[in-house]
């Protein structure tokens, strides 16, 4: 199977993976994980919510943690302008998906909707901004997480997801096939390998979100931090390199509620249309490079609150 | 002076800084500099030309070195599709600039034209591709240069350049003012701080092109390499960090003919429209962080062959 | 059990772990492993032997590989002067161990003997010297192994070994106990945690030798190299950190014949007598930090040719 | 001039550079410099004194800062045992230097004396111990300074110092000559290039003390920290590599009172007697590798309080 690489030019412009909204059982335990260990900073907080951003991010939040039964609420994506948002709403409505305009703190006008996999989505064109801490060495700590990069969703509807996201202008960078079926698709808007990935499992559920960190040594340092706090059980897989889609060095961590976060120090750029999507046939490649991925990395995923699966 | 941040939506889609075409006096000396020391690889060569790419690049070349009197021939930029190329040609023609379709080896259909500063430009939508060596650790050597990132042009026409590139969809990320005049503009298409920079000096001339390297230690290692070869005179400035536009850690090197190349390990992303361009007022910021930029870094630039200035 | 920390002042001065003499089945396969991947350099070679040193070493060799049935021949240690060598010979003879003066290429006068565990030992005061490549960035490649640091021997005679090596001026830095028995002793002469380690297993056999590398990223890079050559099966354990004796970040590799080599980027200094040896009670500490050591790391060891066990 | 390399075996055993006692004008400013920026930790403090140690050190202090007129009080060295201390006292007394036994908090019995250059010295065999923080990733911050490594003294009595320290068992690792005169000697006890260095200038005065840091990136990070605090003026020289004695990557910083501290990530080992000391003829080598040392690095030194020069 060699997938085509259509260049769609939809009327609207989705720009990037933006933020994740999740529910966690204990905000202080989550703050310790995401801020002290991963290195995110608090943009705002109230008694039930933490709004977090990476050291490089000017946007108000890339991770929203709400106190509640552990689950994922929504995947957030950005469009470029308010006009894009209206055109996108029409597109989803025309495709038969429910749409709703909602008020979300610290964000501009926000659209709620759902994709073919059933993933609860949230789109906005703007957020409040906060100072980038990119060069503020005093703010660096823990893994020094810089910015949200991508999400991975598991769903049996991989092919439908590919087609639907292609139609919204997402381009396929890499994919995995297995005995003629499509197992994984890596889709991007911002010019690196992925903003959103769909993998073939019962779903929709979230496999992980990923933050970029500055350098390889930050992956090792944060592992040391977990061990020093007797939390090494939360270090799930890595540091190693994927000799599989993305080819990034990686580290997968589990937060106190089991939400999985990938940290990685590097990605390649993919912008030009003449680049063919890279096909991988499973099994036979080395997802963990020199280490074998643990079963729980393959199998554990987090339900969306809305769908409960 | 606070510059506006218009969101232009031109009919065509310029995607990124693509490649540089330069003339060098000795291809073997240049090969040693760019390949052995910086870490680029040769995609093709003949008796008068080297086509080089970074370890991460799938495009055939990001640097073309031709034997000749040292000078820069052209700045290369990419558009997304062949249709974009036609629309762009019409745009330049309508603006009163000469345009020409040319055949360039290893590139798709190519447009030659000029911008208001007089910079010789070259646009194409496609190139031949070569294997990405991103994860090919065996191919890593020298500074392990990954991919071309941006150019800096000096010209007295900074404001005209800003307006013209804004009109082509470039967005301003950062800028420098001095006593009410506009000194530097950092313009981008690919979502990081810059694809092309214009700085106020007699021109048009090229200040530098920049390649991304993986990590900070690669900057230090390549300096060691230069010293070991008694070429430390080619290490011009750094390693240090710009506490100035871009905020990147950097190293500036001079090739055997004096062409300047910046290596840097990191950049921030800038994609959203609510981010205001960052203004810097000169003097008063720390262009070299903890070190003072040498005069030659400020003053030496390379002529374009076409204009001879 | 709290072990005492006697300060012995023997008449002779053993200074450090010096070199390892091993037999390998295929010199070219071993050269690729030790030179291309680990980064050692060849000081000399003939049809049946490779003499290798680390990038930092001025001594002629820290690893001697001889073509033959895979096994370890000898552990090499250094004394400071020729006089020390004579005094040491008398010491071993008085203790009832066989001693022999042998001629070894590229070494000064050399003493062969055996310790209570049955480890075949080799002592010399001098070697030929070669240029240190410590600052020769051009010579850096692979994991950039710098210098031999220590050996680990398995033997049921841990306590006897401790007493015997204490008597030769070795100091105990750390040790492991288990239900009242002594499981491991880390003994040093050169002021860092270990020159030689004895661990409780059937023996004498060699568990590993260890080379220091410059920095953490070298551990990750060499793993990438193994994967790129489809040799990831030789990456046995790590990169991670021992939260166990030594506390070093580590990577354990297996050469083509199964000889195990540890690479590590850092160690602490331990020189003063008021520092108590550190006791670890097994099980209950984290030998692999955030990863569990694989069984083969615990169990596989290499026989000495002489004893054949 | 080729210097001989005598192997002296004095009756006593000096083991290493131990600690520095300095006077600073503002303890809080010094705490910010040494603890927040360099990464040392406070072992003890009172209203007039800070006792600091590196993250790796088990000894109570390697730097003692006393409130007072900025100056250096003493260079601290270690001997192995109390018996060594008595033998050393006799040695200094026999050589005609004043000796005194003093009580120093947190140290064992302490000897005060002076060397031929007039350097105020302090020797002890033991100190109180504190937990090593080597693997306590939570304690890592700033440059993560690990341990004191060496001192550099300026004095016109370079040759006398070499002879005197040789007689105490110090070995010469590297030296600098200039037109037949001896300019610098690098002397060591602990097996790396230097515990104490003497350089030819008016003296005795202290040029710098040096701390080891884990890796190259720590040098760059601490420079960023200085700039972020508008203290970049305290970054004097580096990061770069000495292509001069020691061959280490380095960074020289000035504390708030002008005391100079070198940070470096690596050193080679030098233990064997067959290694000839390395001779460098000045000028003509590259003390800063690819950068030229600033005049103040050559010329500024700190007086000893006792001698007041």
C-alpha cells in the first residue's frame, strides 16, 4: 500500500496542535509532575484548574488540568484567524458533525466539535499571551519542557481519520501498514512530522501528548529526578530513539493519574510537497531503537470524558 | 515605533527559506569547511559545482557552491505548488520586477527575480529528493548541520523590504529600531523566528545564512575542530546566546572565502497571530549575551555577483 | 554489617586499573566494535593482536585483543615504579601465590600472578607512550571512549578479596550486603569509586571492564550507531543511572564475542579517609534507576582462559 | 628546557587540593554567586561565614567565605592521615618555614604554614562529612559545580615552587617556558593535571580556583544565567577550550568581589611515571582556543590578606 499525498487547499487554515484539556484527581500532585519535573510553568490557576505552558510558549496554555475523574476532555487545535474559525465551523456542520460556540477562559472565541473518530475537539484562533521564557535561564528547571508538539489518538477509524484530516489540509508525513491494513497515520500542519497521529486500537482514546525539550541530556536528567523522588514507576519507556515514524529521541512518562506524556528533543522539518510520506510495514521496525517497548506503552490509553470509552 | 502585524493572505504560498547559491574560489577547501567541519553531505557534484544538504534535509540541496570569484549568486525560496509559482511570477511582474523562467539542475521549474532591496531571488516548488540522514548516526560528523534555516540581507531599504515581504505573506517576528528608524526586520513563513532578515546597511549584500545543529555541544565541538586544523581564525563569534532577536544560542563561522555561516541549536515557534512582533531598541541589548560582537561580525558582508556591490 | 575502613600502607604503590587482555574470535569484528563504535584507537597491531587505547590515554594500551577462543586472559594493574614491582612480587610470593616475570610487548618488566579469587593478574610499572588525543577533536568518533576505569570480577571469595586487596592498599568505597553476607565490594586506588570490583557469583570470571566517555549524549549517540548497524542486540542495559554503588550514568554493551563493556560519563572522587564506605543492602536499591536490569546483565560473565571456568 | 620528572617519595602523603578560604564584602551577594549561579551548596553558615561544598563533595567545605575586606586567606590542602600531618609539620619546620597548629571549625587538626612563594597554606587530614549530592538530581542547579579541583598562584618564584612541591611529592604534568625561563608549572597529587599551578607574575597572589562541572552544556547555561541577571560582566573568558596546559574546556567567572573561579567539565588522568611532563613554549599556543584571552584574565589577581600584596 502506497498512500497518495494530495495537496488540499481548504478555505480555512488550521495551523497547529494547540492544547490539551484533561481531568486529574489531585491538582497538587499534577502540579508537581508537570511543573517541578517536566518544567512547565503556571500561567493561571484557580481552585479547580491549572493553566500551564511550556518555557517557549507565548500562548496562555498548552495544558489545562481540571480537578475531576481522570479523563481527557478535549484536544485543542489552532486556526489562524477568526474568519478561519467560521469557515471551519461551516465545514464541520456540512460534514454532519455537531458544532457549538463556547466561552473558554483565556481563549478567544472557541468552537467545540467532533471528528470521525469521535475525538472531542476544540478550535480557537487566539489566546491571551504570556511572556516567552525561552531565554530566561532562571526559569529552566526539570526537563525544561518547551512547547506542546502533538497528540496521538487511538481509534479503529484510521483511514477515515486520514481522509477527513487530509480534507482539512493536514498532510501525511509517515504511516504504518500491517498486512495491507493502515495502522497509523502521522498528520501535520506546522511543518514537522506530526500535529496529530491516529493509531489503530479501540477508541477514541488518547495515547499521549508530546512536549519538546531542549536537548538529550534533559531526558536523562528528568529520569534522575523521578528516581530521586521514588517515582521511577512513572518513567515508562526511554530515553531511546524511535527507529519508527518520527525518528525522534524520546522519553515517555506517566502522570500521577496515568496520562502519558512524551518528551523529545528534536524533530525534522517537512514542508515540501515532493516529499513522499514514509511507509513503515509492521512488525519489523524498531519502535524503541535498542529497547523493546513495554506492553503498557502499547496498550494503556486514556478515555475521553465525553465518550467514556 | 510599534509596527503593525497585518495578516496578509496572498494568492500564493511561499513556504520557507530553501537554498543559497554562492561562488567560491576553491571547491575542495569549501568541501572541507562545509562537509568535514559543518557536517553537510554532498548530494551531487561535478567539476565546477557542489550540491550540499543538511543531515535532516530530504531536498536535494540547501547550498550550491560554484567555482568562481567569491560572491553570492542567489537566495532560494520555496513555494508550495507549481500553481503558486505562476501566481508569484505574476505578482513580481505586476510589481515591476523582472522575472525569468530558468532551468536549474535538480530543481523543478524555477523563477528568477529580484526584490525591492535588489536581492537576486530564485523560487521553485520542487526539487529532487534524497534520503534524510536525520537518524543515520553513522552520517553524523563535524557540527552535524541539520537544515538551512534563514538568510540575513543588508540593505538600506529595510522598510520597503518589510512591506514587500509582508505583502507576500511573510510575518514579522521581531524588529530593531534605533532613534525612530527601522534597523532590522525578522520575517518568517515557516513558523519559527525567521526565514529572511533585512538589516540596515549599504547593500544588497549577504550577512549570513544559518544552519540548525542538534545540540549546544555541537557548537563547542566544531570550534575544537577548527583549532585542531589551525583554522581558529574562521571562528568569528560565539558560542554564546543572542539576547537580541531570535534569542538563539549561536556560532558564526567564516568559510575559506569569507562567506559567513551561523550555526544554532534551537529556535522558538511563532505561528499564532495574537503574538505581537517583539521590538528591540538599539543600542542597549546584548547581541552576544556575555560577549561583545567583534567589529567584523557587524561590518563584513558578501556581495551578490549580479549587483557587484 | 558495617565494614571497617583500614588505612593500609603497604611498602609498594599500586596506582590504578591499567589494561585488559582478552581473546576474541574475529579481530576485524572486534575492531569495528571497539574502534568505530566505542571510539578507541589502535596503538599497534599485528596479524593476531590489536593494542587499543582511549582518546585520553598516553599509555600504549588499555585493551589488548588477541585472536583466539573468546575468554579473558588477564587483568592488568599498574604500580608506580620498578621498585614497587619488586616489592609486590615479594608480597605475592610471601602470600603463597605463584609469580613469574614475563616479557610483554610495549610494556616494561611485567609480573604475572594470581589473587585469592584466582584472577589472573598482570602488573607493570611502565608502558610505551603514545600521544594523548584528549583535545584532538578530529580523533573523536563513536562513543569517544576516553580511558579505562575499572574491572568487575565475579567470585564467591568476596570477603577474601576485600581483605587481600585492602592489604595491598586498596580502599573500599562502597559495598553491598544481603542478609548478612557480603555481596559486592568496590575497591579503589586512583581516587574514584573503583579500580576493581568483586561480586558474589561462581568464578573467577569477568563481568565487565568500564571506559569513561566525555558526556551523557555520547551514550545515546553510540546506541543510535548500534541500531543503524542492526547491532542493537549488543546494547544490553541503559543508558540510565545506577542508583546503586558508583551512582554513575551508564551503558552496558556486549562485544561480538559477548565480552561486556560499560561506558559511563562521570564518577565522583573519593580520596579522604574520613569518608565511610557506603553500604547498600540488597535487594531494595535501584541498580538501573528507572529501568530494571535484564537477567543477562546479572548472569552472563566471561571465563578466564587460564582457569576455564 | 626539558624539565626532569623526579619521583620523590616523601615520608608524608599530601593527597589533593582541598579548600579555599577567602574574604568577601557581602555574604549574600557571594551566596547568590556561588550557590544560585555556580551551584554550590551550604554545609553551614553563621553571621560572618559561609561553608560551601560542591554537589559531589563529601567533605564539609571546599570554599569558606568570610565577611571582610576582599582577599584570600589561605589555600587548603589535604594529607591522608594525622601521622602525615605531623611529618609534614616537621618537614616545613626543617625547611625554615613557620608552622602553627590551629583550631578550625569543621576540620580536624589543622596546620598553618607558608611555602617558598609566600602562599599562606593550611593542611588537615580530616573534615566533617556531609552527604554527597552527586546523584541527587533535585539538588542540581546553576552550573552544578561538583568539586574543587585546583588553584593557580602567581609568584616570581616559579622554579623554587616547582622544586619545593616536587620535594613534597607533587608531580609536574605540564609547564610553560618562554625564552629559556620557566613561566608556569602545573603540579598534581590526585592524578589529574593539577592541584596547584604557579605562574610567573608579581606575587604571591591568587589567579583562580577551579571547580569541575558535569558537562559542557552547564558552561553555556550558567552564562545565560549571568546575562538574565544583568551580571554578564562577571563572565570573563569562555566557554572555550584551552589549547594550552590542561587542554580543558573552561569558563572563567568573577565573583562580586573580583575573585576568579574557573569552571571546567573534564580533565585527563595522569598517574604513570613514564609520562613526560608536557612543555609549551610561549607565546605561540592558543590559551583560549578560538578566542583571545582578555587582558584582565592575564593581569587581575587577588591578594592574600596575610601578605597584602
